[in-house]
């Protein structure tokens, strides 16, 4: 007589290990919204996440302010974060101008030599709103051609000035005392136009290492609101 089959016990359900996320934003309103959104998304995905508001070595995902992210662990592949690492040497106008000048000084045959307008980097003292490079800025304006002043880190054409005399510069600095780093560039007159309108092309790239650049084929053209003319005081015809 054959022996009875062994009793079969159902396998214990496999429970995925709990992963830890740190969600913390310095703005209370944004912080609460992030917590609610992440908790809801985690629950919809079947759970498996424990949400904390303080960082530790156990954290696998961090959501918060850019400057608070643990970039050492992100770059080592140990942590997922809610932001790309900024390449400040590429996206800050003053640093971009500095590195372009450094490159074409070492490589005079580089196309950057003719592609980048003459640029003066201005780093103002917070109290006096002065720096030695302002002497050079005053000299170039005395030659009569317009130059364009741009904040190093502000975007969307905020606080941009096309200047034709030094008094305009000083007045602009006083009106924007919280901005201390600027680039002052020779203004490119008579640019390429489309239907009589000035434009620029925004190209999206990903920069990897030091340095491989991947360019997105889809680009964005941004146009001035008014038709181009030679009067640089008509801001809407010149700012794109």
C-alpha cells in the first residue's frame, strides 16, 4: 500500500521589502502637497514605501529642495532624487562666459571666438554696487554702440537692460540691488529675422561627465512680441 502524499501547505505570500523615501520641502505648503502626492502614488502602486521627513543612509528616494539633496549618493547610484544635477558652469551666464573665454583663449581657432559676443563679467559689491570692471563697461559705452546687461542667474528676460550710456547702468543696478552678478555683452544688431521679428532658438541638451553632450532634436523658437527696429529703447522688439 502506497504511503499518503505529504501534506501541502500553501506558500507564504511574498512581501516586497519596504523602501524608504525622504520627502521634505522648505516651503510648508509645498511640503504638505508633496507628502500627500507621494503617499497617494505609493498606495496606488501597491505600497511598499515608508515615508520619512529626515534623511538617513537607508533612504532610497529623496524629494526636496535642490540644495538639500544628497548629491554624493545620487552620483554614486545609491539614491534617486527629484532633480537633475545642474551644470552651473553651463547655465549661469557669468560662468558660461568665463569658460567660453577660457576655452578660446587656449584655442584661438575655436568657433567660439567669433560666435560669442564681447562680454564683461560684473560682480558687484553688495554695499557700493561697484566692481573694477565697471570702468571697462563705461569705456565701451562711450563708443556709442548699445550693450545688453543680463543677470547671471535670472531667466525669462527679467531685469534685462539694453544700455546706451553709463547712467542707465547705474540706475539699473540701484533698482535691482539684490542682483550682484551680471554679464554685460556687446549687443548684436541687425540679427537674422523671421517675418521681420527677432527670435532665438532654445536647444535642450543633457550634459554627461566632462563632457559628453546629447542634443534633443526638437527645439523651441522664442519670438519678440513686436517687429524688429533699430530703436533699442523699444524693449518688446528686442527682447525674446
